[in-house]
C-alpha cells in the first residue's frame, strides 16, 4: 500500500464511463428491455385470460351436463317404478270392463285384494314401505297423532292404539306419516 494521500480526482478511465452518450445508451436499452417485458407480460396476461375463459366454459358445460344427467336418472327411476306397476294397472283396467251382472261381489273383492297385493309387492321392490304402527310406540317422525285414548296401564303409555290412515315411507323418506290414536296414561 502506498502512503500517498488519496485524491478526490477521478481517473481518466473512470470519467469515460460517465459520459452523457453512454447514459443515453443505457436509458434506451432500459426502455427496450421494459418494452419487451411489457409485451411479454401482456402476452402472458392474454394467455391467462384465454385459459380462464376456457376453464369457465368447461365448468359451465360440466354443470349443464350434470343437471341433464340428474334429470335423466330421475326419469329412468320413474320409468322403472311405473314399469313395475303396469301389471297391476292392467288388472285394474280388466276390472273396469267387467259386467257387474255376471260377477258376484266376492269375486270383485278378492280381485281388488290381489291387485292391491301386487301393487304393494311391486312398490316394495323400490324401497316402499307401508306404516301401520298399531301396538308399537308412537314415533313423531313417522306418525301423526290425531287423538288420544286412556291407557289401561303405565307400560302402554305412548303406544299406538289405532291407525286411522296408513303412512308410507320410501327408502327412509316419509311420504306421509301414519295418522294414529295414541294411548296416554292418566295415572288412574
């Protein structure tokens, strides 16, 4: 190291790098670089917008297709249910054309009972159940109490005494609650 004091003057090589001409070149290079960057960013933005629009369109198409498939599945299920009922409907149609003068009432009653049995068997194949809770505990989720009667003993409190109208359930969904009379213990 030299013991000479440092001067504030810059060396000729250093002063050449700070000329006004070189700073203009740097500025135009920066503008060119900024222009390219801006153009590249605009292209990327356009690409992302296009991708977004395509994804939105695909999702909209998916949503429409899912709604259509759900509707078609419902229609197929309804068709299967009705197909199972067609035999019973044919039997009812035959009963509608019976000449009352040639058929006794016992035959008609037996025929209607057979049609009812056929209907319930077909519906049971689709998860349909008839609720007749007579003698069972009252369940407000499945039964509708229309009145009460006194219970003979405390153990019968809350038991269904009479079922006025059967209830119906399909696959665990209550279509109509059973309308019932419930026994109630009064402490007598």
